[in-house]
């Protein structure tokens, strides 16, 4: 069986038709990125793809399971689902599912940016001292 690192490297080949990807080590697994956005993750040599309200049904209809981890004795689920097996055998299918996951990542990023108020930098002050003018 391939290690997580070998599997993550193999994904460059799997997603070649979709476009360039980057993989980064994180939390004992790897994140899979395209244009700076994480659209997939590798854990225990399994690939999970980003899902959202618009795409979750496409994963669940096929019986694909969400990524789960344990935190504080509880099972936690995040919006990543197992990739279908045909992703590894068919470059066209790999591109379709990668686009689906990347678009979910784009929507999540836009929603996050819309919620974040514009931040103005604050002047640093030392406690007990007045700021310089």
C-alpha cells in the first residue's frame, strides 16, 4: 500500500486533465490545492473532495462517506466526501469531480470573504503609554 505522501504525489497524475495541483502536508494527511484553494484532502491513503449544499447530494447518492475525525471523544464531520473510485481510472471523471470540488471551495471562500468585515490596521501601543502622533 502506498504511503500518504506517495498517494498525494500520485494525485498530480490523477488530476492532470483538471489542471495543476499542489499537495501540502497537514495534520497527518495532505491538503490538495488548485489556484491556492484546498479542494481535497488525503487521509489514510484515501482521497476526500470538498462538498457543499449544492454538491453533497451527488456524493451521498453514490453512498460516498464524509470525512470524519475524532475530537474530544466525539466524531466530527467536515464537508469533504470520499472520491468515487472512477476518479483513479478515468481522467475525464477525475476532471469532473475535481471541478465539482473546486467550485464548492470557491463558493466557500467567497462566502467567508463576504462575512469578514473589512479590517483596518490598529496602531500598536505599549500598555500604559500613549500612542505617538
